[in-house]
């Protein structure tokens, strides 16, 4: 999932194939041999069978209900497809970014259907910001490690961030002074200034101890 062009209607059709028996429901529950080998040099010494994967579906129990699901992503898109076989519920979420929000949204949708506790998304609060007028302070390259970091640039009136991989740009959304939301990672980048007021590094709001130093 995530590497093919598709629509929610396509996933719904797959669900109908399960319901009418074109795909056996038992196939969603029967684990298949998924081997993980441990090697010493080129010689495998042991293997483990994953009993929580059935014909490519993850087999789990959520809040006492059996669920067969698959999720995935590729740069720019992500998806979540879950079947609750005992409740005849199918949940499909497709998103235009590659962070795992599709999965959490799908789980919350199922919780709402079952009249259980779920999370309501909080709207993002932004502040006025003009990159063409105030963005030059942030432009530069920042490295968490050699060849891994962000290039911050300006295009038009937008501040963009490109990470080493994948190289596609993301428009940074201003949410506070020196703080910009990165929607692909669903996290906030925080720029750090030195005693002279110049920006010298950045970090994720969720990991302030991991600094990307400004290298140019």
C-alpha cells in the first residue's frame, strides 16, 4: 500500500470481494511463514516465524476486537486499510503526505463507530509570516550528521525545507517565532539563535537534544 495509484473506492471494492467470498476471510486470519534469519557471516543460524501476519495482512486485536489491516507510505502519500471481520467494518484512509497519520485517523474512525474514546484533531494555529521579507535569517544548510540534514530555501513567499532523502520540498508553516510546522513529518522545526541573534542550529520540537548545526 502507498506505492500504487488508488482511491478509497478501490479499497472498498476489495472489501466487497472479502464479503462475498472472493477472498476467504480465513486468509486474513491464517498466519503465513514469514522468516527472519539471523546470520553469522554468510550462514543463517536461526529463523523466526511471524504469526501476526496473514497473507500480507497484519493480524491484531484492538480493544478486544480482531482486526486485519495494512498500512504503508511512499514519498508524498500514505494509506491505511483495516477490516474488522467480526463486525463487518471496513475503514480506509488515504492521505496526501507520508507520515503515519492515516493509521491513527483510521483507528480513531473505528473507535467512533464502536462508540469508544477517540481523539479529535486540533486545528493548527499559525502566525503571519512573509518569507520574502523575513525568511533570509533561516536560509542555509543544517546537518544532523554528515550528508543528512535540511536545506532551507525561499521560493516566492514560502520558506521551504528539503531533507537529504527524499529531496522533495516541504513548505514550512509558521506557528511561532522561529518555529515552523513540517507537515510531512507532522512535527515542528525550531530554529535556535546564538547570543548575537543569529540562527546557528535547528531541532525538532519533539527532540530538542538532537541539533542540526548550520554549516552554511
